[in-house]
């Protein structure tokens, strides 16, 4: 799995002097960029309903010039001038976390006051449908930050928990090892791995159960540790619960292989008890963030469209999803100068209307810039498919267009591109690189595709082991460790060779 590091590297730093504050316009710019197309429609509809100075425009907001989008000619530049106090890179400004340097004794006292009981965690209902509607509509990050706000952590520990939240992958698991996260930190902060272990313990006490786990076994074990006994009734039996936790902690690989006889020999337990423990584990969720995942891309509306031309594959904005807005000229002219002091509220709405127009335009400009860089790097993919995906990271794009990695992350999450292979989320084009002999680096996605092809073509009576896959990939000039092959195979939802053989025999 690719390991993309977000804004974490600069997330914590020593602070002196004035604290960075975000203007309302900049806050709105950040918010609009991270919204999906459907959420943007709802946000624009709300603004139109609440602000009489803002109205829909029948003329295009953008013109296409040389393959890129630009603002409409003749539009008032004052409406789109940068907000005073904002950074030159617009939404690229990232709020920083202020660290409280209280003495260690005070920090320990704060930790002692922090309660990890079920009361402090709130409801740990495993049935997501019973959660409040507002919780289901927010994204997982916001949901976790809401829970963080109800704790009694000191500012320093709260900042570390927030950093770990930023490091969660789409499944709700921690994407990077703690020692690696510590290595990103400024040494002057004096942070140690124990500080992050404590923060991780707090994060893992949040809902949904299993969030913040470092691997699948820990994810399942956390769900058993905080088991909802009304739903997981067999967990009421302490023997069943203890056995299930032992399997998750130590023998998950044997369980995954389907060799129940070997598992019973290792555990030295009765078959009935093992059957109950197995049934309990099956009810757990290996992807605790799945309830927050967006709908499949097949049903998504593309923000950008890639087309083949004589010069190669080029990207254009999907004008059908672009809100066309303008300031009501009649009202704006009637208001006159804000210096008169009259109609203060309406002058405020006029400014808000201009912010909305500018920030919507800026949102699509940013998405287009990012999509153009992606298309430039992934030209081979559009012609040949996933096997030709090149290595590409957030950092690569950020450096190329001069924006922060967090901005690129917002511009690629829930933003979609219409391609010859379907409508794909932009972040699917990110993949780390693997070394090859005598060639440029191969992307992890391309290697996964190759593994899938090899397994599809294998003899079902003699399926390829992970070691054999390593040898075949080596023949293709791809140097890769067996554990990496195993990880990619698991990502592809492909069972182990023994399990594939038994499944083929069952057919």
C-alpha cells in the first residue's frame, strides 16, 4: 500500500510571536476545495437562498484558453482580488497547531485526569445505522475531531492525537509506524515514541471501534476490547472472548488460511469453543472507516474529463458541474460605497457574495491544475491501463505547482476524472515507486496489476506462492520483497495459495 504523508511533517513546530489566523474568505476557500461536487451544489444552493446579492449567471464562469480554464473576460477583477491578510497561495495556507509547553508534571496530571472509560468514549454502537444523522453525514476526520474536543487532554497531547487522525488511511487504520512519525518531528519539540503511544491509545478509544489500529489484528482486537455485548452476544462468554482475542493477537494468519485443525492444535481448545470464537471474529469490521467511505466512483459525477488529442491526453473541466454565479448588479449599484455606513448588513452580504464567486472559481482552477499534472504524468495509463501507472505522490504534484501537500490532498479527495477506464477518483492515480533493473521506477499500482494478472493465469491446482510471485516479478525486472507481495495480494483481496487451492477443490 502506498504511504502518502500529509501535512504531518510540519504539523507541529515551536511557535513564537503572533498566531496564524485564517480570514473568513480563506476558511471558505479551504472548505469549498475539500467538498465533493454534490456537497458543493448544496453549499451553493444554501448561499443563493440566504444571500440576495448572489445570483445564478447564465453566461459561462470559465472560458477555455489553450486547454486550460480562465476567468470570464470582462469580469470585475476586484471581485477576485486576494483577501487582505491572506497568503499569496490562497487556500495553501494551513492552520498550525499551537503546542503548550507545560512542565512534564502538569502534563502527567492532565493525563491522569483523562478517562478511558466507556463514559468518556460515548456510545460505541457498532451498528452505524443507529448513530445520529449528523455523525453519519460528516467525514471520519470531523467525527473523530468532535470526539477529541470532548476529552480533557492538554493542548500538547490533543495536538498529537490530531496529527494521528491526519495519518489514518481510508480504512481508518494508521498509515505510518509511530517511529516513522516521530522521525518527521522537529527535534526541538522533544517528542518521543511514548508521547505518540499515549496519543494513539486515546485515538483508539474513539468511535468507531478499531479506528487507529496499526494492523488488522489490532483492529479486530480493539473491537473485542470495546465489544458491544448487545450485538456481539457471544462476547458475553469470557472464554469465547479471551480465545477470540488470542486469535486476533497471535494467530490471525492461521485463521486466514482456513486451516481450523492447525488452529485448534495450536490453541489446544475444544472445537465448539473455537467455532464460537471464529463466529465472533467474523462479525467484526476489518475496515472501521467503511461507513464513512464515499459511494463507488461508478456513480460519481466527474469534475474533469480527459480527452485524446493530437498532442496527447488533455484535461478539461466538466462545465456541467460548475456553478455559474454573479453579484446582483442592481443591488450592488444601489448600495453605493460602504464608507457611508448605511446598509451595513447588505454590504456584508455583498462581500460574502464576492467571496463565494471567487472561491468557487479558485476551487475549479486548483482542481484543474492538479488534474493537468496528473494527466501529464499518467499519459501511458490512459492508453494502456493500470499496468502502466507511473509512481506519483502528493509531494510530487505539490512541488510542481507550488502548493502545500494538504491542498493537493483536498483537491484530489472526492474529485473525479472521466477516463477511458471509467470515472476515477483523482487520488487513485497516486502510487509509490519500486526499483526495477535498468528501467525507471515502477508504481506500486502497476506491480499490483501484474500480481493480479499472474494469479489469474495460474494453474488452480498448483497456485503460485508469494515466493514464486517474487521470482516471476524478478524475471520482469521488478525487485520486491516477499512480504510486500503478500501485502499487495491482501490489498487485492486475493487469498493465500493454500486457500486458493482449497477453494478451487471445493468448486
